[in-house]
C-alpha cells in the first residue's frame, strides 16, 4: 500500500540530497525556533542546520558540525538558543555554555563557535560571546 504522503522514488546517485550552493555556516538550534535562514536573514540553503529539541550536543549534532567542517570547510558554527523553551531538560537558555562545550569537544579555533540568542524573529549575540578554542 502506498504511503499517503510520500511517493516512491528510485534510489540512485541522482536522488542524493543536494549540497547547498554556497554554504556559509553550521547552525545548531532548537526545533522551537522558526527556520534558521529566516532568523539570520540568509537565503535558503546557505546554512548547514541541525535543528532538534533542547540544544543538546548529541551524536547527530556533532555529526552535522563534523560534516560542515570536514567536508565543506566551514569555520563558522552558530549555536542559537532562546528563552522559554517548552521542552523539559532543555539547554536553550544557555547557548553560551553549549557553545563553549562544543568548542572544547571539537578543538575549535578562536571565534569559530559563536553563541546567539533568538526571540523567534531575529538573533543577537549571547553576551557578545566569542569562544576561544
Ligand atoms: Zn528550545
């Protein structure tokens, strides 16, 4: 029986996910926030995004960062938090701490990981934090 939403496609190299034309940064953020490109005023496809609940540095988040750094050569990683997360055990209200932990985990260079906060309409630096690796 066919899936009501998905249509079957043949798997081939041409079905691979397209790479962004000109990726600029890796973004880690919470699923509570709208699309990161819109928050940052960037065109669609210019960010490598990991958007999941709670701003946790799990294996998936680290794999996304690794992909952006190793395969795309990106040196800007943005950690976007926000206030009032509806998820239990969220770390969304401490993006500076998450960014510092990420920088230590990946051996980031100076300024490579930046913590931002969002109000759902835009972003601002979280205490002007620039993490030194
Ligand atoms: Zn959140």
